[in-house]
C-alpha cells in the first residue's frame, strides 16, 4: 500500500500536526519508503499465531482502593499540577474558547 | 602543591564507579573532590561535545557533601556513594528541566522525580547534569535532538570530521567515553543503550523488560522502553544496575522480583556454558572489521571455557520492520499528550481554535523524525490498516520471541556484533530514514523479545574506532549476560580511549 498527498494530509490531521503543502510533498516519498520496507511482513505465515501483548509474563495489579494511597499520584496537588501549564487561570488549565 | 592537586583531580576522572565508590569509602579521597573534578571536566568539554542539555554542578556537590558527612558520621554508605553520574534527559528530575531533547518540552520542570533517578540518589550518586539524546529517544546518531548534535569524543586519527556518538543515548555515551562522567543512565527501546556504547568504546546493559521502573521516564514505546546503565566496564554496569533496578508499584509492567546481587555474582568462567551464534546475523555485506571482531569474540568465549553452538533465529530479518511498526504505533499514542495545554510549548496562532492550537503546537514543537514516526504510527493504527500492519507486526513479534525461546532451550547466551559498523560521520545517514534504521539490525530483536542484552568493547576498526560485541541472555538472566560480557572484557583488554582534543 502506498500513500498520496491527500492520505498524508488526512494522517497529519488525525495526528494533530499542522503541515504545509511543501512539507506534505516531501513526506509522501519518505513515508512510502518506510511503508514499502515494512510491507515485507506480509510474507510471514502467521497462521495460528496469537499477537504478542506482553514480552515477559506478568499480571496487572490492582491498586488498593484508598484515597491518596500514594500522595505523589493522589489529589490535593492542584498547584503542582498547574505549575507547568502554558496558561493557568483560577485553578484551571486555560485553553482557547471551545463553545461558541 | 597546585600542580599535584590538579593532577590528582585529573586522575579522579580516570576512575570508574567501583574505584570511586571504594576510594570514597576508604577515605583515599572525598566525594566532594570527586564531584569537583567531574564538574570541571564537564564544563571544559561542554562547548565541544554538547553532551549535556543542562549541567547541575551544585546538585553534584550537594550529593557529595551528604556522602562525605555520612562517612564522617560513620553511617553506612550506598552502592553508588560518592559517584557523580550523568542523567539522560528522558528521566524526570524534580526541579531540573526535563526535555527529552524536544522543544515541545523546553522549560518543563517536573514537580516529581523518576523512580530510577530517585533510586540512584538514594544510593548516594550525584547528578552532573541532564544528558543530550535523540529527540524522544528516536534516532541512532543523536542528530534528532532539539538542542544540537552531540559530538563523539572519538575521531578517525587526525581527521577532525565530527562522528556520531550513537543514539539515542548519545550524550550518555559521549560523556562516559570522554571521561567527563564515570557512568550515565541510558534508555533502550531498540538499541539506544547498546549501539551508542559500541560506538564509543564503553559498556552498557539493557536489562530484562520490567526490571527498571518506567515511572517518570518520558515514554517512547511503552512495551519496549527499558532503562539501564552505561559505564566503562562490566563491573561498573553491574553496580549501577543494582542501584537502578527493583519493583515499583507505580509502573504497571514493573516486575515484582528481588534485585540479584549482580556485582557479587560476577564470574568470567564460562566452562559448562553454551554460547549460540545465530547464522541469520551473518548478513550480506557485513563489515569486515565487524565480522573479524565477532570471530575474536567467539574465540575469547571458547578460551573462557564455553562451548560454541550454531543456532538459527529464523525470523531475524523481520525484526526491524516489525519494530518500525510497533515502536511508531506506541509513540503516536504516547506523544498524543503533548498538546500545549498542560505543560511544555504552546503555539496559539491569532484566532486559532483549540484543534488548531494542538496542530500548531505539535508542528512547532516536534522535530522531523518525531513527526515522521507519529505519522507512521497514526497510519498503521488507523481504521482499515490496523490488522494489516499492527496486528501482523504483533504476530511476527511473537514469532521472533519464540525463536529466542527455542534457542535458549539449548544455549545459555547468544553472541552477536552490536552494530553493523563503527561510528559514522554526522550527516552521513540523515537523508534516508530507512538507512538510519538499519543501524539497529542486531539490537532490535532482543528488544522485541524483552531480553537482557549488553554491549562491551571488542576492539578497534581499521580506522581506529571502537567496535562492540553484543551478548543476549534469557529473560531475567542479567547475571549470565554480565558474566559472558566479563569473559569478553578480560580477553579483549580494551584500553583505547579518545585523544583529548576539546
């Protein structure tokens, strides 16, 4: 499968990355080069093979159902959470208007 | 007096982790003297090598002061007491800018500390600074950093052409090779500890997936990312890995297992051990120097008492394309968090709405290689293509892991070259992404299978540049990997180091 300019524009839009027309033109052959190369996986017979989900057998743990069990990842740290925000106002993240 | 003192300070930077730790413990020198010596070496090299994104001399001195005070008070000292290290700028460090070498995180100051870095500080290590890397750890030459290339301290004789220190842990490898840090943290997704170690004549181990916590490490590909140490020799790596590893409830894939005493368990006697040589790694057109160093490694392990066994890993040729579907897929998901809202860069063009702000921010903040991988990842995960690419890749990945499992029924470790060539010049491979990806041909299969693997220096190429040998082990058998690597190290007698031109 190969991609054209319209496909790359669609992918970039899905990935929320703004690209100019010139960048689109440059990306098409690059992405096609990579896709053509990974295409060879299609020749592998994977009949009956289960897709890998974990490299080392492990079971997911459940955390104890306790409020603020780990203070680092718990609550009551609003100011620390907001400290790196480009725009923070009144204890919230600031974003451009989203409701008309 | 001044001359003697300055010579002594230079001598300190020639020491590795074990020697520094033991010297501080015995009182041969103080941790503060060690930190000062390395701080000075870092500062002197920074303009030429660009190994660090930020330096933190005060942090190194503060940690050293604590160690000296603890020793004076007769308190027990940690495994890394008095050893200043470089911290790859992928680990969140509380109060110190953490960027993943991307402009999208410039100015981000974490309010928390990664588990691995915290363990190192708890063990008495100090921080010299945050090391440069390929942006979001995506690259094999350190040329994708948003903060400039790292220049390898190695040169081809009198030729001053800047060489790649490898990647993505290129700041780490350059700093350790240049003797401006005795050791450094690295992370390895497809070879990012081992390939730079090989390029710069140092040692580095990627432990079994799950040994080191990923909490607080900027995520690239979560099913592959694993932290590990980079240092001058095998013993130093064993010491530092003990300090970094261990169960962490904050990482859902962390393995709930005790940390073995790897340093105490070091043993280079390979009698009774079987070493597998995978025939599929003898790729067409393998560099003659690399082929020769592989033969040397085989002879050295035989000399150490091992039996050499020819093995087959039939799906090897599919490892790289598998990796270049899975890693970008995971990256495209992980990097969705950089949206200009919660931290990092925001680009808000006049009149832009929220969606336009996301797109503008990500366009301005991510480098070309990062964008390329996000787009590939988005494509292979998109409706209609998911099964053909991503599911197929996960199936092939299972076959690659099965190849290794089958081989390890017969052999104890596997020996291969680390990289297909010695270090190349900066700019030499940056035009074709696929050509750059091929650098990871020998390191990626072990990553896909989550196996422990290590690179140790084997010798020099005809151009006088380091070459690495690569030892892959069974899951959780870091000891077997370290021991075979030690057997290689003792026989390689690698003592070359870059001339100090900076």
